[in-house]
C-alpha cells in the first residue's frame, strides 16, 4: 500500500516519537523509509547576513549551512541505525531550504512518496508557529496520506 514513506524530523526527541509508528508501517508494507531533515539558515546567521555586506558574511553563511547539513546527516544516520537493524529499507536525507513546509511537500512529490509521517505540537494560535505550523502546512498542501502524532512531553 505504501511503497515510500517520508518521516519528517527536526533533530528533537519530540519529533522522533513518530519513528516507532513509521517503522511499523514500513515493516508491515515492506516500504522504503526516508528520514528527512530540512536544514534552514539559523537565526544568528540570518541576523549576521542582514547586518553586514555579503562580502563579509557570505562565506560564513555557506560554512555554517554546510556544517549544519553535515550535522543533520550524522544525526539522521544515528537515528537510522536501529531502524535498519530491524530490516527496514531506509535512506536518510538532509536538505537545505526554507520554508520547511514547502521543502517537505516538494520533496514528497518529487520522490513519489505515498505516506508522510510527522509529529506536531498540536497547539492552536501562536503555539502553531513553530513545528505545528509545518505539520499543518504539510497536511493542507501535500495531497498525500499523513500519519500525525502529538508527541508526549518529555521530562527534562
């Protein structure tokens, strides 16, 4: 039923709570699982770019984005190891871009995704502005089946 399943992660333990559900779907349907993290320009980098001429900030921004993407790939591979150990056909992908919702929807469409799995904070109003708004956007714009969970708050 689902040949390709896309799992949206953001590096947080809350977002990772979707993994057991996505893994079970992949095992049940013998699906290919793709772990996706979208790397965006960090706020501090954006501020630096806005405050200085490109000749002073351009190299630093590229270097920071490259480092962020590399860190995302390492993170995704660490998350992928136990899932692969269960026999799931899995790839991990880190892509640069913004807005995050557009990147997810376009990636899903361009890669023949059959199901998108995503966690949401489940807030309304201003609370949706963070990760919840991304899930909301993906639900409204993808036109694909979506597996959504509201993760449990973690004790810190």
